C-alpha cells in the first residue's frame, strides 16, 4: 500500500532521558544510530528519537510512499507547504511538509535493498 503511516519521530533535547523514560514506562527497546538518533523497537509502530540540531519541534508522523516526487506534488496540490526539501537519509530519501492545520509530517521512499 502506498502512502501509509509508517513511523513516528520524537524530538528530544535529552535523548538519554527520553530513551530511559520509554524503556522504563513502556518496555520499548532502543537501537543507536549515532550520537543524535535512536530507533525505537517493540512499540507497535517503528519510531525514533531525534536529538539533532535539525530536529522538528514536535512529534512527527512519517508517511511511506512509492514515488517521492509524485507525493510531493500531491502535498503541494492539497495545500501543504514544504518545510524541508528532499534529502537523503540512511533509510532512503524524504522531505518534510506542513499540512494546513499546522502538523509537520515527513514523507519518504525507502532505499532499494
């Protein structure tokens, strides 16, 4: 299925504190991907904790698509605003957008395996 909610990212100014909270409160596991990012496991949906300087200000839903350029065109046509142009990341390529109600989303296409 194209265009499905696939991932959730939590911004954090204290990654270790956020990790500890999620582990203790919910039993989720963490996988480190460097000094600024950890993936969340066993939470029912994949997710991550982002401590990078470029992190968004609020929790962000991530949508997986089959065609990033087509998805970007649909976002714009529907009244969305691109907040971060397409860029590469370890899992593929993505962009960020804001929908008319103010929520920021990421849309990505996975890197072929």
